[in-house]
C-alpha cells in the first residue's frame, strides 16, 4: 500500500462558475468555444472575455467586466469563456500566453483585441467605440466639437441619396474599426458628414472624400489617386499622418520600453490628471491641450496678426488669484494623505449658462471611515465613483455656496455606502477653453453666451471675479516675456508633451516627488533623462494653462530659473530607540552642516546586502561615541536625492564631516574593512577635537566637560562590565549546576555499573550452571545412546535369533508340520519384539527436542545479559 | 552553433511581443492586508494538517492524508516551518515546537541522508530557530546566542555531515550515512550546488560555537570548485569529488548549480568577505557573456560556451533576487518580468520551460510550489516598491489556492498543462513559499528591519547588538542574523582596542597617530599585524597603487531612470 500511495495523483478540479449565475455575462466555464461562436449570431456587438480561473488578473478584471456588462447588456452580448480547462474546446483551439484576453466583434468584423487598462470606464469607452466607430456629424456645431478635440480626427463625407449606401462608405466604416484594432487606445476618432454644407466647411466637395484634421499642420485629404481606397490603407494613412501634439502614455503593465523610447527622444513634460474616459467634457484636459497647441503652433507665431476671433478668446483667461492661498490653506486643514481614486466632474447646471465651468475634483476617501474587508476590490472602483457622483449631484445645492473665488474642499458622506466618504474640491475654469478650435480653414465664431436674467447668474458673477492678470499667480518665479505660441520651434530645448491618467499611473508622479499630502491628483514634471534631472511644477500652484505655460517658458529660456527637483522620503518614521539619526533630503543640510558636532554620515540603501549587514556596527558606534560631540547619521540614497556634489555612486559610503571644517569632508577608505576599531581610528584621525591652542578658561571648561563625558562613559563601561560579570556569574552557576548534575549522573551511572556488574556475575554463574547441566544432560544423553545401542544390539540379537528360529522352524516345518501348538507360541514371541522396537525410537525423538530447547534458553539469556551490560 | 544562436535570437525578440495586457486594478494597488491574511490561512491549513496527519514523518502527503519520510527522519516539515511560525507572529507555537524538537529529534540513526538537503533544511532551520528563539520568548541560556540546545542540535547534525568532506579534493560526497559515515561504494559524483552550499550555515556554526572546522571545510570545498572552473570561467553541473573531473558539463544558473552562486554572494555579505565576492563577480561576468540572451539565461557547454539547452528552469528564478542584493536592480527587474510571463501562461513555473517554443519540456511540467520567483519578488519589492511585484504575489496566492489546495494541505502540481496534482507537499512550501509570500505582503515585519530597532544582549563574552536587520536567508529561507556572528567571535583584543581608542576621545591632546588597518583578503582581518610601523605616507601610497575603482563589498547606487522603472517599464543602458 505504501508504494501505491506514492503514485496517487488527482486530476484538476472540475471547472465551476466564474461569474455569478445572476450576472449579465454568459459564463461558458467549460470552455464551450463552439457555443460561444454560435452566440455571436445573436448580437451585433459581442465581447468575449477569455479567462483562466486561477489567474489573478482575470479575477481582478471580472468585476470590471461585470460592471460594463450591467451598463451595456442591452446592446452588447458579453460572453466569458474559460480557456484554461483542458477538456474544453477553447483550450484545445486557442493558445494564449496570458489571461484575460478580451476580444470584440462588430458583426463579422473581428476580433478586435482590447489591450487597454483593465478598468471598467476604459473598457466601456472602448466597447462604445466598437459599437459606433463613426460619429455622425450632422451640424456645424457638431463639427466644431469634433474638430476641437485634442485627439486626431478623420472625417468622411458621404452623400446618402437614393441608394442605401454611397460607394466607399462601407470601406470607411471598416477602416474606423480597423483603427481600433491597430490603435487600441482609440486615439483616432472617425466621423461621417452627410450634409453638403457642413462638408464645405472643411472643403470637402466630393462624396467619398476622407479628411484628416490637424491642428498645427495643414489638414490632409486622402489621396485616392495614389493609394488604393481600402480600409487598411485609410487607417494606415491616418496613423502615419496624425498629429501628436500631446500623447497619452498608458503603460500596459507588462515589460515595456514605452517610457524608455519616449523619454530618450528628449526632455519631456509629463502631466498627470485624473481622467474619466466616459465623461463628455474634460475642461482641464482641454486647457492643457490648448497650451500644447500654442506651444507647437509655429506657423501661427510667424503670422503678424493673430486672428482675434479665431479662438474666440478676446478676454484673457480668467482665474482666481486666491486659488494659491486657498490651496495652501487646505493642505493644512486636511491632512488626508492619499486618495485612491479621483475624477473630474463638471457641474451640469452651470455649463449651459455661464462662461465659467465649475469644475470639481471628486475623490473617494475611505480612509476616513471603517471599511469592511473585501478581497478583490481594486482601489479605484467604477461603482464607487458612480455612487460618489450620484451623492455629489444630490448634494449639489450645498455647492452653490461653495462655488466662489477659491478652491474649496468638503468631505461628505456617501449616500449609498455608510463606509465611504467623498471629498470634492471645486474651482472655476473659463468656459472658453472648451470651445476653441484652430483649423486654419475654418473660422467660426464662438457662440455668444447669452446671459439671461437667470436668478443664479448674478450671484455667480458677483462671487467670481473673472478678469485677472494671469501673471500674478506666480509671484516668486521669473517669467520670461516670450510668448508660448510656437515656442517649440524657437527653442533648442524642445519638450515632448505627455499625459498620464493619475487614477492609473499616479505612482510615477509619486516617484518624481508628487507630494503625498496634496488632495488633488494633479502633477506636472519635466523629465530630462539625458541630463538625469527633473523639474516639478510647484504643487502649491494649481495645474492650469497659465502655470503650465510659465513652467514651459521657464524651462526653455537660456538661464532657466528652474531648480532640479530632489525627491525626499517623507515617510521616515522615528523610533524612540533610534541612536542613528535618519537624514532626508530636507534635513540633510541642517543635520550635517548646521549642527555643531562632528558628523559621520552613512549612505545606504535598504536593498543593498552590504549595507544592511553593517547595521549593528553603526549602532554600536553610535552608542559608544560621546553624543555631545558626535552625530552618527545615515541617509537612504534611493529615496532621498541630494545635490550633485553630495551624491555617491557606491553604497555603502561613509563620510565624515569634522566640526568647524564641515566643507572638508573625508571619505572612509573603501579598501578597509568596516569594523568598530577602524571606524574609531578614522574618526579620531580626522576629528577636530585636538586643538593645540593655549589653555584658557574656556579650554579648561572644555576639559572638564570632556572629563565629565569620560567619567560617564567609564561609568557606562563599568556598568556594562558589571552586567557582564553577573552574566559570567550566572554562567558559572549554570556550569556549576551542570557539573554537579553531571557528577550525580556519574555517580548514578557508577552505581548502575556496579549493579550491572553484579547482574553480569550472577548471569555468568547462571550460565556456568547451565553449562554444567548441559554437560550433565549431554552425559546422560550419551549414556542413553549407549543404552539404546545396547537395546538395538539386543533387538538385533533377537532378530537374529528370530531368523535363526525361522530357519529352524522352516527346517523343522517339514518335520513338525503337525505340531500346531509350538507354532503359535513362536508367533506370539515375534509380536513382542516388534513392540519393543517402536518404543525405542520415540524416546530418542523426545530426547533430541529437549536438547535444542536447552541451547536456546542459554543463548537468549546470554544476549539478554549483554544488552543490560 | 551560430545558426542555433541566430534562430534563437529571433525567437527571443518575439518575446517582447507576447506581452500581457492591462495594468488595471493592480496599478491602483492591491489590498495587501487581506492577501497577507490569506497567506496566513494557507500556512495554518497546511501546518495543522501536517501535525494532525503526518507528524513525526518528514512530509505530509496531502492526497492520502498521511505522512512519509523523505530526506531522513527528522520531522523535516516541522523543523523547516519553525521560523515561519515566528514570522507569522505565533510565539506560543514556536515555543511548543522547540521543546518538541529538543525531545524528539535524534540524529543517531542509520539513515542515508543528502549532505546538501540536511544542511540547508535541518542545520539551517535549527540555526535560525536558535538565533530567533529569544525574540520568540523562549527562555534562553546565559551564553545565548553562543550556546543553547538548538545550537547544539544544529552542531550535532552538522558533525554527522563532516565525514562526507574527507575527500582528496575537499569537495564532499553527496550522501552520508548519519550513523556510519560515507557508505563504502558511495558514488563520488556530486552536483556543484551540493559542494558549494555550506558556507552560510557552517560559518555561522563556527562563529557561534568557536569550532573552526565547519567554516574550514566549507571554504575548502568552495576553493576546490573555483580551482576547477573552465578556461572561460564557467562551472558544470556535476563533478567527481575524487578526481575533480566534470561529469556533467552544462553550465547555467539553475538546477545543480544555483545555490553555489547564491552562497558566494550571501557568504560575502555575512562575513564581509571580499574573496568570495570576487569569485562571484568573475562568474557573473562569464554568465553574462555566455549564458545571457535578452534577459534570459540559457544553458551552455562549460568549456566552449555553446548553447546546449535554450531552457528556463523554475529554480533559476532566484537570480533576480540575488542581483538585487548586490545592486543590479535594473537587470534583475527585466529578468523577473520575463519569468513572470511564464507564470502568467501556466499559473506556476514549470521545472523546465523551452524558451523558443514557449512551452513546457516533456517530463518537466511539474510545479512543486517552489518559492524562487516569489523570493525574487520580495527582494525586488524592497528595492523598487513596484506594484507589479505585489501582483505576482496576488497571482501566486490565487493560483496556489485555486489549483493545489486540497482537504489535507497543498499538493504539488504534477503537470502544469492540466493541473493534475501529486501526493506530495515538500517541506519548502512552509519554509519558503509561504514565508516569502507573507513577507512580500508584510512590509513592517521584523525581518525587514532596516536597523532602526535592535536588541542589546549581555553575554559572558561582552555586550552584543542583535536583531538590527540585514538578515541573510539561507537557501531554504532560514534567516541568519549577521550581528550574531560578530557577537560570539568578538575577540577580547578588539574590545580592548576599542576601549583604548575611546580613551582618546576624552583627552584633549592626541597622543598617537591613528592609521587604519588594512583588511586582509579573508575579510575579518585574520592576520592582525601591527600596521603602525608603516608611516602614514607610505600607507597612503600603497593604498593608491592598490586602489580599485571601488570596493568589492558595495552596490552601485541606482540610476536616475530607476525612478520611472515601475509597472513594467524598463530602460536600456545608454552604453
């Protein structure tokens, strides 16, 4: 049975439901791919979610998919297929290297793989794009909206007359789907114009022509004559010629060179904003795009007369000067360290009537309340944002008071979940940014805002002073007089501009030094990989167009006032027991240069094995050195940047800054082993304790202080020695106890030995006796044998006699045939002799048995004796 | 060979394309606390069933709910899991097990045991339990950490292994009989790791007990391997310990070799030993030159350097963690991300993975719940705080729970293609896999102590600073406190020297000049010659002439772009 148990194996557990049975997602957990294909006929749009039940990413994405499904289930069929189970069709036919895989079908077109973030809002946005790859542009205002978007746009003009579909329309439609396949972030938008007059606005005359809109460069029309009019070609042409003024960076999480490739192109401005792809308007994004556009707008800057109407921007953008103060105030009052998830919300009532937007940043903040322990909840949950939005709108009336000339934040309890709080920070943004366009061929007038005598309007006007000089935002920074328009062509420090969604990629902002105490997840930094520096937009300033412009300008000018940003580890916590001073970027100067002590500074990193194993030596050192004159400090150099001159390229590095000569720091020589005597010698050699000045009162005082220090040191030493002695005493006692124990044990063993010896002797005696009895028995046996022999001889004699008698009988038979009586007597004698024979043989057998028995007992007793010995 | 390489190259390039999608939820952070609790529950599920159904056997058989002896007969799982109990914070069970082991384990048994496995699991487990016992509230002897019952047990077990080292080369046999020594007719062929994986435990033993024999045999074996490396600087897989001829000439970083390289680095860290480090750095150069292809490490012929197997082994996944210890974090992360893609394909790491084919290798499809990739994730998380590493932890918890959890414990996955289970739960599951997972999800664990807290212990040998962090894990994940080594062997002369020097701090006039002692190559200055006769200028000159670009016992500080090297982003060197 033992060997059989070794071969016991067990097949994998049978697959079970991955999605709940009530879910809008059809869960083919047995991997029925054929059925999945069959289902495709039922719906125009199908989303396949191929998962493996053991896969963490599939489990994490499940909830997101479920949410998207609950919102779109009436238009899209959601099918989940277990593509791991090895009996299932899916596993047999498909070969995935990772899970989950999301495939989308628009009727027969597909599969379109979704490779974006596994977040419900992004997935939903993508699904919606697959559902309607073409936007229907029916009017001039819609065209305006379409063109003003920061993402590249492709427009096709098709005349829908009598025939159901104009020639080329289907190809155009397919190319829109194609672009989703190629460019899974969906950055190129496709639109279709059916109205002749609208088409004329962008100089499209012929039905079937395709137009690529570009903000800075000339817009293009698809060259039908050069390239074949196919879906692939249109898509390729758009991808190749699109304008990338500002790019979203969305690392997919796997190994990738995305940042490497982008940042190697040159200095980059990374802008982090919270982004909800489903939101209809993105005021902050529009503002940033405007800056980007201006920055790249080289032709424009050459033009002598900027068209005043062009952007509908005769007023200078309006912002509140008090924003800055308000923010600083806020960061003091709210010490909430981290919001896992934020979204920008535009208050709906306002944007229709006002020239300003009241933009609120809404953050879910669970840290305030108790959170029930859930297992799979990703931090930025779509559901929660949704719920927060609902609560927010419900409580909107409270924000009418809030909306004023400052950014204000409030916490409020969620309407739906008692465990969550939300924080909303609101401010105003000029509405003009939302409606700018800059196509060179089109000149529109911004729709005039009609100020009706709406009740709320006056209040608002009152509380929002719009016109401000934008420069007064940043009083402490030098601002170059240069205009940002077309700056990218005029400077030799051209920036590439990138956007990152701070809901997904805030970690990069934190790495670049985004303050953990801010409650707005907005951040901008210029990263120069080649120079190994980065600059950060002052986080006390709000991230708006003007601050960004100034940031860019300050970077571009010859003697840039920007300072290299040093990332500081603010998470350092202080232990009471600490004998080594932990230095950070912020405390470096004070601790090392301003302290009136000798400073020994260790550069280390927690991950470096060679540093961590020296901890105990530095702790000992810090405990030994007189604390009045010495500081033993260390700095974690991976979390704290230092000015160039204090950087080091190897870890650990030990620097000594002698008191009064701090600028003459010395490095502990690298080829010496780091131990206590060496460190002490090194310090003694370089410390400034030995002053050979003539002894004055001061010196005497110094001397006494020193001696007092020495005395206390010696006292400590004596204390230590005392405890050492007591430890030795204890050890001594312990040893003594062990010794006496051992003695007792020895004694006991001795006694045991004696008894054993005695036992041994008795056993020996016994064995001798046994030997004797054995000999005796042997003798007896021999005698018996002799007797037996005798008996045998006797019986043989008898037999002989018998035969003799027989012969006699035979000889006499003839003679004495008639004498019956004699014959009978002879017969009885023969029987008697046979009986005798049998009894002899049985005695021999019993004797032999007895003998072996005896030997056995002797042997067992012998071995028993040995064991006890 | 060129053709092989070229075609291989194109396959390797393809790898960049097979990238998984979706940062999604992970980028926004996992619920670390809840995963930590799930790991804890995993531990107790396995541990309690071991105690119930398998103790005192070595291992639990999870499918049949019984036990078996595998590497000897020492209740191996219990010894191996002991320090995990403390890391999980279970002090009372730790104390109970210590007393159980003291009474129940006997090494005077007629058992043929693997020298390597007995060292890393039994000696290593007992040593770390000994060093942690005070922290766990066990009442210790006065002489602790230089004496104690668990230390004596470790020493006893180690002494049983010493006969294996009695060979002409100093390289040990692979197997030894605990009662009779090396069996007559024992094979002289030992794998490289079986020769070079002793220095951490044996040097610790020597430093704690004062008997140099352990460290001496371990060093001798290491040097013998070093002497027998090939002209291009590689070592093979198996060697004859009598004749020093290489029997298997595959060179790589995985099975059969792995912990040799690991112990060169960890020995160098533990003992501040430049010689060991310089050996490793030489090997590292050869490994990069001959076996590394686009962040994968392949197997090559040790003399020619030609690729013999384009295979990734599950055991190789320790390498990124090792790299991070010496500061090569960028390369470590890149290799880690490659290995992680294999996990994502199967829900575990197959013993062998054919890189060009992108699939498992025949007969090597199993995953016995090995810890190596998780181990690397833990080290790298310390260095980068990259959420991708927590994601691997999440995937490991989900996979192991979904695939291998059975009523009686966690079963080895016999075949990753169909997730069939085998009737075995190796002792390293509780010693390593669970421990590293827990530590990944518990950044405040005492094991991660960065030196901001420590203990002061008075011993008869003087005052010691202990538990100041910097724990060195042996290859079975048993942590060793480097400060303890310094504590017991601290010589009286050093104490007096320190005392003399301290006098100087309290006198206004300096009496002597202070010149630093040059470190001997063996690390802790064995030859304590008086350097004071050499004048300081001369010393300076010598230093300059000898000066390397940097000390061997140091890490490079991280580059600027490492700030952004998270969530899968990697950067290419400018060189």
